[in-house]
C-alpha cells in the first residue's frame, strides 16, 4: 500500500488516538509539575456587640481570580512526586534509618499511601493470577468431558461473571458478603459473633477483593483454555494412552505442554488487568483497608471539594511507568517476531 | 469418536468432573440469580439478619406489601430516581461509540493489515501500550483542558473520548482479522482498475462483517461497562447507568432504599445477559482470537 493511501485510511483513527490518548499523557505530565494555588487569606475585623477581633478569612474573590489567571496552579517541579502522598523519599529515608529489621521497615512503608496502594496491587495480582490459571484450566478440562448438549449452556453461564460490568459484579458480591447479606449473616451465625464484619478487618477485606478478582477473571482463562483444548490432537493423546500413560500423566505430559503458550498469554492479560484493579474497591467501599493506584487517582479527582490535578497527574505518570515496565517483555518479543517475519 | 481409548473414563471420574462443573456453575451464576430474585423483595428480606431464607420466601415482603413479590425497588429506581434518563444516556453513548469506533477501526485496521512498512508496526506497538494503560490515568489529563474549553460534562465529549480509548483494541482486532482475508482479493480488483478505496468498498466491505460484529461486541462492552471515564467526565444530569449506580450508593444508603440500587443493578445487567445469549459464539471467538493463533 502506498504511503499516501495508508495515511488517508489511518487518519481518523490516528487523529483520535493522538488527540485523546497521546496529548492527554503530555497534559498529565505537565499537570504533575504544578500544584494548586494556596488560598489567599485576608484579615477581616469581626465586630460583635462587645468587642472587635481580627480573624483570617479566605478571600474567595482573589483566590478565584488567581485560579482564572493560572488554571494550572503554581509550578512545583518534581515536588509532587517526592512528597508524602507519592514516592515519599524523605519518609522512606527516615523509616530506613530508624528501623532495625526489614520487616519493621516494610510495616512503616505500607503506611505511606503510595506504597500501600502498590503493595495491595502487587499482592492482588500475585494471588489472583495463579488461581485464575489453575481454576480456569480445571473448569476447561471438566467442561470438555461434558456431553455436547450441556456444553453451550455451561459456557453461557461461565461467561457472565466476566461480561458483567465490573462495578456491578463487585456490588452483587458485596451485597452478599455484607454484614446483612446472605454470606455475611451466615458467617456471623457460624462463628457466633454478631459483630463479625468482613469490612472491618484488613485481611478479610483483601480476601474479599481477591475472591472477586478470581471470580471475575476465571471465565476468561477458562474460555481460552477450552478453545486450546480443542486443538490438542487426539492421536497424540491416544498414543500416550496406548503407551500406558495414566489419565493424570496424559494431562501432565501431553495437554499441559500444549497449553503453555496460552498460560503465557493469560498471565500477560491478567497482569495488565489486575494492575488496574479499581472498580471492586469502589463497590466494596474498601478504600480504608485496600487502595490501588487507580483508586488514588480517582480519589484525587472526585474525592474532595478541590480537585487535586497535580497529585492525580503524578500518580498517573507513575502508573504509566509501571505499565511500561510490565509490558516491556511483550514489546521486545513482538519486535523480534516482527523482524523475523520481515526477514 | 466417543469410543476411542482416550475418551473412555471411569464412573468415579465422571462423577468428579460433573460435580466440579456443577459447583462452578453455582459459583458463576449463583450471585446473579440471588440478586435478581432478591430485587423483587423488600430490604429487610434481601438483607435479612434473622434468616436468609426470608429472601427466598419473602416473609417481610408479604408482611409489608401483601404479596411475596414487589416491584417497589424498580418503581423507586426508574420512576422516583428517574433511572430511565441514565438508560437513554447509556444508549446514546454506547451506540455512537460503537458506530464511530468501528468506522475508524475498519479503515485503520485495513490499512495496517495491508501495509508492510515499519511504521505500521510501530503504530500497532503504540496501540498495545495505550491499551494496557489504566483509563483513569488519561482522565486526569482531560479535565483541565475540557474545563477551559467548556466541553466538560457533555455526552458528545465522552463519546469521542471512549472512541479514542477504544481505538487501540479495535485496530488490533480488525488488523488481525483483515490479515486473514487474502490479499489477492483486493489486489485483483485493483489490477482491474479499482482505486484502493474502491477495492475496499466493493471487495472487502462485503466480506468483513463477521470480524466487525465480533469487534463491535467488545466495543459495546467497553463503552457499556466503563466507569472511570464516565464517572469523571459526565455532569450529573448526563450520567450514564454505571456512574449513576455509583452515586445511588451514596444517596440511597442515607435514605435507606438500598433496594433502588439493587433494582438498578439488575436492570443494567439485563442487556448484557441478552448480549451473551445471542452472541455467545462471537464473544468466545473474539476472546480466543489473539490467544490460540499464537
């Protein structure tokens, strides 16, 4: 295809991506270097019936005028990146100097909002991904043995947790495990503790979120493995059987090697998806116990009266860097494949 | 086929796999059935501290309304809280996002599939990186410019943003789909005197629909399920269903009408249910398209 024709074909798509993905990244980077204006205070004399006193008051007009003049705020350089809410260099340094053991240092570290979020995101990813792969493979192997007539309906039901809106799916689970919900109330009765609440304890909240993660992602790995199982040649399986392999051995030495590329694919997709865990934290109203980087950005934008663009921008840039690091193996591999194809 | 050695299995194994599948179906579908059933009850039944079976039989519902089922939650959500407005907004946003994404995506995906130049590869790589980025990271970049230009809160702004966010995925999917359409088809049309666009129009468009439908389903899901973009970019009167349900959670808990939110959640699930019902095969093939081929 000629360069000119290519250009006209790709133009609408390219323009959309340039203006609404590439430019916003630049805009986020610029924003992250600024912070909000300080509110301008004026001294006002407040006279009551007995005496007059001077108090400091926010000069709304002057603050608004300043905001109008420079909507980005004050220039702050990399200050936002290093402050307590983000990378917290100073606090980390202090914690490093003052703590004796690595364990103590870690417990200091996860009190800082950014590291707390990072810690949850990484734990979530590290626990959910293997569960999703094993459970998905198990379900796929089991469904594959079913008679043809029930396979369709089973796949239909299995798709639901993944297809449904994440916010809604998480809410549905939350209403069940909430203190008054069916699972929550039953647990209270089993443990005979009327105050037992999954929301109140950090480990239980994390467990709830991880259970949601497994529930909503298993269908994806199930479908991929199930499609993969259809491509395993039955001759190979049969040959293994004739050579005396047990059922387990056939799965272990014939099926699983066929599935390995799929395991890599699912792991990568899971890493990407789990890294942006966000909606379940909103639905479970779990933000006091578990936060993620995406939640921090959302909270900066929607949480308070003032939108903290600088803070949100800094977290966004750090998140984008994280994604880039996570993706680099894939990019390198695709680059090699591409060169091999051209050669 | 069923008589082959590899397929023969013992009774115990059949029993085990069947119960495993049943358990999985229960885990996958149970929460939905429970919530759909419970949405026709009153709050003391659905969130029953005394006995969970109340939600099954509707003991309190019968006591309060005289019948075991009530549409009170739905009435509250759709009429009192005007949830229908959000449904219409969702309809508008989803429809235009899908149509525009697919139009841009087919043109771009076709060009990428037919161009062997190095920049096509780089575009696809950039698309992959864009696709992996959490959407919320971009949202903070939109807000200030949108406030400045006075376009914040409008449905059209959100549609364009969703189209753009959707593009990387659409391009990848349609690109790999167009790669499977033999090059000879459009090239022989061009030998016969068609321009590139005519070849696309008369040769490629008639055969591209299966791929477009599959891609369209995923664009639909992205637009329909989005929370991060719509929650931040839409003003409260233009809200779509998902951010509205989120704002229900705050207001409704105060007034004690959680059932409004439950009813709204069930209402928002219905279209997705039918989507899976009718397009199951396309969804499955779309999910596995990238994986099984390598």
